[in-house]
C-alpha cells in the first residue's frame, strides 16, 4: 500500500485558555438563524473519523454517544479514544459543542457524536485500512453523516468501496478537500478520499470570504466553508484557533445535521442522501471564485430565505 492516510496538515494559530463566544465561522454560515427556529441537530448522529476526542471537555459533555478506536495507540484498546493530537477534539467542537453559556458552541449543538479514532499519535497518521474499518463501523452504527478531515495521496479501492457502501446506506460523507493548494485554480491537487465523486468535498475560505491560499483546487470540490482562524475545543478544557480545510469540513457536517432535522420536519419522512445533498447545495451562495476552488460556493443556511425576500421585492414584469 502506497503512502499512509494522515491528518490534512493544519496550522495552529493561537492557543486560548478561556472562550465565551459563538465562533465566527459558525456565525458566518448562519447557523444561529437555524437555532432560532428550533433546529439544532437533535436526533442526528455524526461519526467523526479522526484522532479521537477529549470527551471530558466541558463543551462536549453529553454529546458523544459512542466511541471506538481502530488504531494501534494504547495497544489498540478499542475503548480508548484519547486524542494525542487535539485535531479530533477541535473538529468535534466545531460540529457540536454544547450550548452551555460558556466556551464555544458548535454548528449543531444538539447533534450526537460517534467518535471513531482512525489516526494515531500526535502527528495523526494511520493505515488506510483503519479508515476503511472506521467507515464500515459507522455504517453498522447507522449514523447519518460521516465527517473526515483526513487525506492520503493514493487511490485505494477498499476505501472507495466503503464510501460507496455508506452513501448507498443514505449516509452523507463529508471530506476536507486538502491543503496542498498553490493559489492557482487552474492546477489540480487531489487528496483521497475527498476527490471521490460520492463524497462532499469541502474547500476553505477565510472569515472575510476570500479563498484560502492553501485550499486544493479540482473539479470535485462541492462547496466551501470557513477554514482560517477557526476557534474550537482542544483537549484539557482549552481552546485553539486552527486553520486548514480540516476546519472547513466540520462546518458542513454540522450544517447537514441542521438541514436534515429541518427537512425531515418539513417533508415528514426521511430524505435520501441525494435529497439532503440537494438541500445543502440550495443553501450556498457563489463568492465569485473559479468553480475548481469554490464549487457551488459558501454554505449559507439562510440562502433560500434571502432568495424569497429578493423575489418578493422585485417589481412584476410589465407586459409590453
């Protein structure tokens, strides 16, 4: 097997001991507007395939409904998902940190998390088969969404097949697009599993809605989300601002939980993976960057309302 699966490289911008705010990225994608209408991801389960998680972090208490280790950390103990990197805990906070009046709040603060540790050590690297096993476990556990902020250089058939199996089971699979970008939208940078057609590949923008210099460009990018200076939880009751497409993907995983809850209430039935994806894309706004960089644009959860408002304010066409 060529290469290894690894954490998509990310940048530690700042370590913070104390926080008390809605992170700017969560705000930028309009999650608080969904909360006001009562949608917070309740009843939706998101599997996070990453470096594990500090489940004792006060902002994550009660959010983790299950966990499993597929790595060789801690002698391969299945029930030990200690996060030696901090990355998995940061992703978990962006998705579902509690609304507890302190610390930070995630995009879907009432979603359930299934922590699946597939990357080991402080560097966060792993075997492709650990990821495959993690995906198959998530399918068995009947999760709604799989979030993967990881990538590798090689196409690997069993990985692709596991993802196809997940999508066939109506599970949305969200992946970070990768940070090998060269600021040139005309060159392709591919990372697996993000460039498989079946996954939702997420590129990064900064908090001013500019395309991130490091974000991969290719024709499989579906949309973008905030990925620079992202404030979230890290082990030990602390917080940090990190940057990378690793930070963009969990914004989309959380957004999908809100959309799923909202649409199931509207349609009164379970939506298929394709239908939920269509609802996600309906909630994007183009930012004006080439499609290879931004796909359909920035996830903006109130986009349908803005469109309705815009159409309402248009004068009726005159019949000449």
